[in-house]
């Protein structure tokens, strides 16, 4: 038998959960991947279509970078899928990227797109805590972090550990109508499903079955209801920086400490120990948001919510309490 006859043709995903972050995308991803007619890889967020291809492989650091190979590597994430399964992925950065919609459409014109939208102020509050947790942000006060947007747009005052500084432009992340227009410009209306986070929180199972119908798979399959990722509060930025520094070993001291731990502890236990330390020592229950600032944000974003309500044909001003401001 010829070698090419044994080669499995790689497939572009059938569907994409494109965002938003902190809006139930992880819970939806976990529930969908349990369905026997759906395959989603362990790598939840490849971000391939939201990144410059040069960031996709180690070849980006050389002069021999091959965009075709980067795409091939991406498609390899889905090789384990059966031919009869729908395949998908969930990268929250796709909703914010100005080019992801057109790039996805170029690769898979018939793709199905799933969007989850959350009330802007609570979304930004939750996202800010997440960015602190993953070291993209260092300013613990959201008001202060948002006041730095102009500086950061010019490349100033960006945390050294921030891998995605674009996420620090908080105000731009809630331009929901502009984000949806990019996908509606690239895909037919019936290929785009827009969900509201409140509906998902109120009835996980009903929302997931709606998604299963959208993906044209068996909607009667039993669903394990899962909770979305919990928002956490960072008790100590300095302590978390120390734990993070030890885990990645960037300084001479932390490299030496990490080498000692590595010698004495198996890899799996090391990873679990670092994660446990962060959960128990560094993080705690989230503090209530600054309601005064939340109100300021809602007043600021009320025109955006009004435009979104008109765009979707649904009264989100009332649902999200903007009519009472």
C-alpha cells in the first residue's frame, strides 16, 4: 500500500466558540466535548486565527518559518477525531481579534460560530481578576488598570509578564456590536449563534441543547451540567509573583530553587504542588466589585448595550439593569 494512502486527511474545525472570556465558554467547552458526536482537543484555546502565524511554532524565532507548517501543526490538534464527529475549538481571543473572523472564513467558509456575551461591567471585573491571576495584569485596582489604557496603547506601562497586552485595552473589549458585525460579514446569519451569559447561568442544560441543535448533533444525549470557571481574588501580588517565578525559574535564584525541587520531586507532583499553593495561599474568594465604579462603567457603556439590544432584537438594557441607571 502506498504511503499516501495511509495518511489521514487533516480537517479544519466545523465550529468555533469564539468568546467572550469569563462568560461560560470553558463550561460550554467541557460539556460539548463529552458528547460522543463532538471532538474538541485538550488544548481549549489554540488562538491560531487570532495570532500572527509567526507566533504559532518555535520556527518563528528563525528565518525558516513556514506558515503552511504552522497551519498543519494547528490541524494536528484534531487528528484524533473520528470521521463522523463534529470537531471544534474554543479560543476567546477570536471575538476580539480584528482578523480572526475573516481568517476562519477563509479556512472554513461553512463553519458554525458560537458567541457568548456578558454584561460589560461584570465581564470586565471578572476578566481583570483573571488577568491578574495569569500575570497579564499587575494593577489590582480595575479603575487604575483602565486609566492606563492610553499609555499601554503606546507600549508603555505594560507588565513584563504580559503575553497578550491587547487584553489590557479593557474598553475596546466590550465593543460587542462591532465584534458581531465582523462575524456576520464573514458568515451567513444561520452560521452564527449568539448566546447571553445570563441565559446560560440560569439554565445550563437548555442552552447546551440549543447549541447541540445548532451543531446538528443529537440534542437528547445526557448532559453533565458544569459550573463555569470560578472568579478568584489574589490575596498577595508579591506572593503570587514569587510562586510564579519559582514555577518558571526566570532568575538565577529561582532557577536554582526550581532545579532543586525538580531533582527531588516528580513532574506531576511538582505541577500539582504549585497549583495547590496558588489556590490555597495566593488566591481567595473574590471581593465584591467597587459598585461605584461598576455604576460608572455601566453609564459609560449604556450606549453600547442599547446598540446591542437593537442589533440582536432583545432588550438587554432591562435584562442587565441599565434601564434603572
